[in-house]
């Protein structure tokens, strides 16, 4: 068994957390998640330092206490995500409206109407696991690209929850082939595009004014297949006490015929779209990820 005692411990902890939060009434689970998020902020020193560094890069005009407020909110957002994920088994067509409402579904339907598939472009923003899950319950299942968790037992457990609504995971090692098949059938594929990549895998596109190594996969797939790129982000509406799944109109792609340049320019556009959402709801984004870790050749580390 891969991982040995450590692997068993990781699985046991994941199973315990999921089952414990899953059996709690939602209001109690949300309170517990807030406490867990508070502990996480204070105990996860490396992640807290990375988050503050990211916020200084993105918002140099803010004071540290303002950045800290955003980062605390980001930890609270992770707690909210945990509650939603552990309660996936409760969600169905009859009750999903109580938790998630569509905002711009007509934009997604326009992408499907074009007949060449839809790339659901999203990020680690809001309760991101819930966005595609709820979308599938509403009747729009999709394939989604995943990076397998190192512990195979935890991977199976997480995958079990992710697929309860009818979504189908696509492993990165076979992603290109499976995505192309899905798009040819006018299906939708969800891709999270906001994490750091290596120099060999990514292109440098500005994010908050700083070059960030970004996957070119969305631009490449869209340019080669004609698929519609529909940005989709889940936003917590405090007044409604619900999540809004905001779906934007399909992105008007830049297509000059110069593939390399078009990939870069479209990836810049995608980063700008995400940046606009992060600026509106900065506590919704995963600041603890070292987004600007990979630097252009010759540039010093930002961390």
C-alpha cells in the first residue's frame, strides 16, 4: 500500500473530517468551520506567509491590516467550501435552489448552442467544488480535469463526492484526448486555470500586473476546436445566504492565425477576467497558493 502508516493516517483524517462535518446540521457545521478557519489562519504559518506575500504583490496600495483581513476571509472561504463539500450527499434537483442560484445561465446555453463544446473556465474561487457540482444537478453535467491526490485512498474518497452529481473526472495524463472527444460531442469541460505552472508547461501572462506562469491549455483547446470559453465563478451572496454561480458570455477569442501569439494574448485575457473577480471579492480567492512562484528566466524569486 502506497504511503504506509502515513497514508492510512491521511485517509483516516480526511474520512473523519468529511463524515463529522457531513452529519452536522449546516448551521452547526458553518460555526465549526469558522473555528477551524481561525485555527488554520493562526497555525498554518507557511500558508499565511505565502498569502500575505501574494497580497502585497497584488495590492501594494493596501495596509497590512487590510491584507490580513482579506486573508482571514480567504481562510473562512475555505471553511465554507469544506461545509458545502461534506454536504454534497444532501443536494438534489428539488433543493439545489436553496443553496445555489444561476446568474447568467443563458450565457452557458449560448456556448452550447454554437455546437463545438464549452470550456467552463473557472478557478479556486469561492466554494469552487460546489460550482460544477450544482451546475450538474441543474442538468448540465461536465467533464472536469483533476490532478490526482498523492494518497490513493483520499483520492478515491474525494472523487466519490465529486462525482455524485454526474460529473466525470478527467485525469491529467489523458486530459488532451478525453477533452477533445468531449468537445467534439458538444459537451462541457471544466478547467481550473489559476495555479502556477512550470516554464516548460506555461506561458507568462500578467496577473495583477506581474507576469504569472499560466497554463495555455484553455486557449490552445479553444483555438483548435472552436469551443466556447465560458467563465464561471461561484460567489457567496451574504444577503441571500446563497451562492451565485455567475456565468459570463463566451469570451471573444483573439484569432489572428499566429497560434503562439494568440495563445499568449488569450491567456492574458483570461487572467484579466479572473483578476476582475478577485478584485471584486478578494476574500473568495485561494491566496495561500504561491501563484507567482515560477519566474521568467533570470528573475529572482518573489517568495
